[in-house]
C-alpha cells in the first residue's frame, strides 16, 4: 500500500534559502523514502497565502493548491522554526487556514483531515521546542488529523545567537531517536488507516 507524505515548512525564508527546519525534516523523509513512501516538501512562503479562516479566499489565494496536496497525503508533517520561544507566524497562518478548511468533508461526511496522520518538526536557537510542538499537534488533532505517540522531533541550540541545526545539531542523539520514532509511528498508523479507516459513526460534519 503506497503512502504519501507531505512536509509543510513554515520557515520565514523564501525560495532556495537554506532552511534548518527542512534539513531536520529531510532526516525523517530519508526514512520514508527508504520504505517506499512518496514524499513532497512545500514551503508556505513560496505561495500567496493571505490571512483568514477559509479554504479559499479568492483574489489570487494560492492556499487551495496547498490544500489539494494535503488532501492527497496520508502523512502531514508541519515544520517550524522557533522565534521568541514560539512557532513562526507562518505556522500560525497555516494552522488558521487549515482550521478554515476542516468543515470540508470526505465521501463519508467526515472532515477531509480524517484518516490522515500528523507530526511536527521544530528547530531553533533557544527554548520553545516542546511548546511549539504541543501547540501545532493540538491544532492538528482539533482539525481532524490523528496524532500517534512520539511524533515530535526538535532541536534547539543554546540560548541566544549561536550555531544552527545544520551547523551543530545533526549528531544530537535525542533528536535522531525522535526522528526515527516520528517516521516509523506515522508510517505504522497511516498503513493501519489504509486498511481500517475511522468509521463514519458519530463524527460526521452534520
């Protein structure tokens, strides 16, 4: 059963600028690709995504393009850098747009995010890894995604300015162990949903 994994990168960087968050997500995606999972990475800042609580705001809104990729995915990983101890503003924007889309339904009348497995990747040079992960994972669960155990991997450097993940964090044993758990636990549950999706009983959008 082929699986599709989508990484939504909420870095504040644009285009081909190097992203520490994407570098950590690539560690997860290496495991996916080794196990036959189709992968795609999307940088939200490369799209015109205005603020709002809607699946389509019109007027050149490109969020519907991203939403189609989410609908096609079995696994959705949101990645964020840490700024001032919190997830990025782009992460907040993405979550609000997903929230505005959660009332859309699949062919069983459930939210379109049902039977999709979520996880989170966080990088930064200060405290806030667990706080950012907690916020994003709750938001995903509330919108209809299913969150397996141990699907948050993060790396944070010393407080204040200092080396980034790509410069100093790639050999961190704690981070590497959580990369492995994130990858395998999302694959395990996504495969289970392929065979046994959540029954449409008591959870349709009436």
